[in-house]
C-alpha cells in the first residue's frame, strides 16, 4: 500500500498559504514516519479543503470555520494510524 498523501487546497485570493503551510508542518511533525507526502495546492474562491488519499476530510465551506490542528491530526490518525497516541491533542 502506498504511503498516505495529504492535500491542502487553499485560497490564494484570501492569502491562506501561511495557514495551509502551518497545517502541513503540524501534520508532518506528528506523522513524520507515517506520511508519504503533503501537498499544498493553490486555489481560489475561499477554498480550504483537506484531502487524505483523495478523500475529503475537512472543508472550510462545509464546516463554516477553519480546522484546528488538533482535529486534523485526529482525523488523519483515525484513518492511517489508529493506535498512534497524539499526546496533548488527544485530550478534550
């Protein structure tokens, strides 16, 4: 099975590159051994979508808000490494 690929599609018009890059850094730091690739994909129209292996796991438009790093990590963990502890990100 190929290593997981995360794609963060962000709005260039809204200047969300830094937010997308920060999320990518958080994911790579947490899943450095499990993740195969993290891609930043420029878009327009207020998009901030996160896909894991082509499956949409978070959409800013659908949620009506930005994702928290903690919830992105939990979503990814649940899909690719269910037994991996996330330390403080596991706490409520």
